[in-house]
């Protein structure tokens, strides 16, 4: 399995890093490194994330890397990160 970001998810992630970096650059580095570690686990355990509670009928899962939620979908041999949202955001049904 490979883990890849969709362009919009990459933009969300980079935006989150930029926001964190404004207050504390070291925290942004720590968050990025922790995110890479957690997301790399999906290469071996793609179904380890939980089903999205708000939309259990959809084929998406999530991993939480506090305070962000990383939403993903498994397609073939790729785990696609499709969105990165702050936990305070109320998710809308994905239209992927």
C-alpha cells in the first residue's frame, strides 16, 4: 500500500501546518513528523482508521492526529487522504 494525498487534502494539510507555524514553529514540525508516522502506518494497516461516525454508510475512514482529522479512502493499492479538517469543523458529506 502507498499513502497519497489528493491535491485538495495536501492543501488542507499545508494550510494547517502554516497556521500552527504562526504561533509556534516547533509545534508545526512536531505535528508534521507525528502525522507522517501515523499516516505511514496506513501502508501496512489501511483499515486501522475508524469509520467516520457522521457518515458510517460511506466508504471513508479517518485517523485523528489531534487536533486534526485525516479522512481517507482505500482504492486499489493506494490509501488516498482526501481531506484534513480541524476537529472543530463540522464535516459535510464528501462528494468524491
